[in-house]
């Protein structure tokens, strides 16, 4: 009697399962973040992109966000679990996830992996990145215009190409507004260290910087700039709440359009491994909360360059460009290719303390 | 270098030395009593989150400081209960406390990561003492003054006769028991004091240093303080020296970068640790000869 009951139950489950798989099953998409979303910064900007994608596709996709996934064994274990739970598209958003993604991807060839900001690819591993340097250049132009001391402070994390590109683009932008501007960089050798960020900021202000920007995670810099009454240029997500009076502009990451385009490809069966690098053309990097004190002539200037960047008639790294050692890196009208940008390890003239 | 830069540097050094000093004072007292509590980082972070959340809720600095001290003491009682009653391994229990504290702090602080509070304002000196250097040394917020008062208090306590009971607990707890002292009570009180100091250091970080909440707020200071205390052979004066050397090398390396010294930032970033260790190792050469500077013999040992 009991056995019969179980049989019915089993059949019922089987029918339910078959019915579910015949009906259009939603695409399961997973997102891995290294830091908690609420800590702000990089992971938060990805989370906003995930929410954008959910709005865009509705019940065609199911998404899951996993926070605090540290590089190493944690990442590997998480990726394997996701693959076993039939997640078909997995976004690993931290640079540190790279090697785990490459290892796990080999065992699950049917699953598409996307790794943000990395440089390794495979048949089922693509990379995606934001051309944040475009936003950096535009913000640099505003900063160069607003600086009266002609000194801009830059609190930087690690001297890796991504950060170096940002510093160079920002410097070129600032010099486009005012050729005499110098950028003073301080490396704190950490992505997230509120106290160091604050000390470095105060030091830069004391050395005469009147605009401060950063490539770090916490809002400590914005708070310190607000206290000292100098301009602050935010990065990653709108940071105006931390410096109501001193916030000049934020260079925001907007992952939504990128996620939408990758997920659409996957849904339509067109996904393939690529190295995607989107900029202002997809609105992936954009300036938000620009201070009302910025003159409108600058704003229209910025908008014009932005349009030119979007239709690829404007190149940030266009010669003549001299590096800090005085060497000519780019001759007249020469430009840098993407491969050179990805491995960039030199600084343009005007940067002080370039490692 | 102009005078305002020097002023800013001195202020910055004192600011980064204060949490180390507070943590170190607590560690000195508990280690003198023979208790090795490696949970400093956890207590520090919990103190920081407790004071930050209390500040958001009440807007009162004294209440926030008390909340941080209470948080540190509660966590240290979580440590001391198994250690003194069940005689668990102090190293393992301390490490567990660090993990627990960091976890609690992350959980409690998570929803408030975007909030800001107004920082503790410095107390201005009277007009006639307005020389920049003097101002940099003397003009701070109340927690810094509190740390100085506690440092003086601990120094005098360690010189007083009553401290010999504490030190006896650290060197020979059985002898202290035979002499009629309640070793468990003394060790518990010493550890609670350590917890209170770690909480206070956390309050300083969250209320004065960086008035935001970030999980990285401790940034390894608990571990640095533990190392400083060892190298300072549990002496307040040497601890202060170590904290100042560490703080100033830390600030100096940022300054050297900013003025454009062409040196690898990685070497500069390591310099505070190298310089501090070198200085304190030189100081502690004589340790084994001087009985006053010797490590408490029962440090970290269960008292059975």
C-alpha cells in the first residue's frame, strides 16, 4: 500500500518535471561578487547591472547574486556548485576570479562563463570590460578646468594596467583643459583601506591639490575632501551623497547595457567567447551628478567629445604623447591599439610619482 | 617643507598611532596576567561597528563610546569564559574570536555601509597657544586625550605594588593561588580591560578616523598591536615609541610618494613594518637579561 503511494508520487514528480522542461525554461544566470554589495564600489555597480538585466528580461531569466566570494578555493567551489545547479551563464566580476574560472570552465564546456576585467579566454570563457578611461578623460577635463592650483591628487590602489590607464586618461583630459596641470598619485597598495585612503587624501590636499580623485573602494576620500572643502571626483557609483558640497562629478560604471547584450546573445543562441570592451558607445561609462558650479560651456564641450568617442572619431591616446621619462611614446597622429592599452605600463608626462 | 605640512604630518602620525596605543595597552594588561588574546582584530571591528551604529541612532559621542567599550567587553567575555572555565587553548579561542568578531561586525554593519556620521570634532586650544606645531601635538578629539590618560594610568598601575599580583598571575598562577589570590578573577578582569581598550580603539576608528562604515576599518591593526606589544616587551613606554614609529613611517611613505620619490611603492608600503620591527628588536636585545622584561612564564598556558 505504502509502496503504491510512493509510486504515484514519483510519477507525479516525473510529470511535473517533464512539463516544466517542455515549457520555456528561463535562463539561469549567476553573478559572483568579491565584496559585499553594501560595501559599495565595484560589486555594487555590478549589482545594479544585474537588476537592470532582470528588469529587461523579466521572467525569461532567473538570476542569483553571490556576494563575498573571495578568489581561490572559495571561487572554485562556488563555480562548481553553480554549474551543477545548471546555471548556464555565469558572470565572475572580480579580476581575482580569473584562474578559478579558467579551471572550472574546462570541466563544464556547455556552460558560458564571462569574466570581468581579465585577459584569459577559452571556448566557453569570454571577457568583458568597461572603457572607464573614456569617462576618466571626460572627468579629467572638468577637473583640469576647475583646478586653480593646477595640482590634482589621485589616490590609487595598485600599479596594474587598469589603474594606469585611468590615471593616464585622466591626466590627458586635465591637460586638454589646462596644459600646466600635474597629477600627484599616491599608491596605497590596497583596494579597500578607509584609513589609508583618508590619510593619502589629506596629504595630497596639504601638498596643494584642490581636486582629488581615486581608484579605490571606500568613500573615505569623499568625506575627507568634503571636510577640507576641495573638489572630489568619484568613481564607480554615484558618490555625491558623501560630499554634498564638494562632489564635482562621478565616473559611473553602468554594467546594465553590457549584461543585457550578453544575456540577449545567450537567449538567442548567439553567444560566443569574445573580449568585449564597451565604452560611452553603450553608455557603459558615464558622468553623473555633475556639480552645478561647472560652467555650461565645459559641459557642452564634454558632450561633444563624448559623441565623438561614441562614433569612434575621437581617440584619447593620440600622438604626440610623451611619457614621464621624456620618451616619445606616440608620434603625431599615431594611436594606441587595444592590445597596447590592455598591457599599459607607462605613464604620460604630467603624472608625479608613477611607481 | 612648509609648516602646515609638518603640522598635518604630526596630526596624522598621532591619528594612526592612537588606535595602536589603545589596543596595545589592553594587550599589555591581559598578557601581564598571562592571557594571550589573539581576538583583538575582532573586538576592534566590533567596537567600531557598535559605536558607528549607536552614533547613527543616538547622535551622542559619549553613548557611542560606551557602546564600543561594552561591545569589546562582551566579546572578551566570550573569549574568557571557555578559556578560564573549560581551559581551552588560548590561541585557538582567540583566533575564533577574531573570526566571530569580524563576522558579527560585517553582519551588523552591512545595511549601513552607505551612511556617514559627523566626525568627532577636535577640541580647540586657547588663543595664546596657537603655534602650528603645538596645535598639531595637542589639538585632538577627546578619545586621543583619553588614550593618553589611560596610558599614564597603566604606567602608574604597573609601577604600583598592586600590579605585582597581576604579574604573579602571569608568571606563576599556582603560587598566586596559594598566596590566596583569585587568579581566575584577576585574569578575567585583565581580559575585560583588554576588550574595553580594543572597543575604544574601534570607537576611535569609526567616530574620528574614518566616519564611515567599511568592513576594512580595522585593516589589521589588531595584529599589528599584538606584534608591537611583543617587541615592546610589554612596556608602555616602548609600546608608545613603537606606535609612533609605525605611524610616522606609515605617513612618511605616503608623503615620499606624493613628492615624487622614484622608489617602488611596494617597498615603501612595507617600510612601516620593517622600520618598527628593526627599532623594537634593537630595543629588546637585553630582554632575557632583565627579569622585568621577560615574557610572562605562563602566558597562554591553561591554569589547571
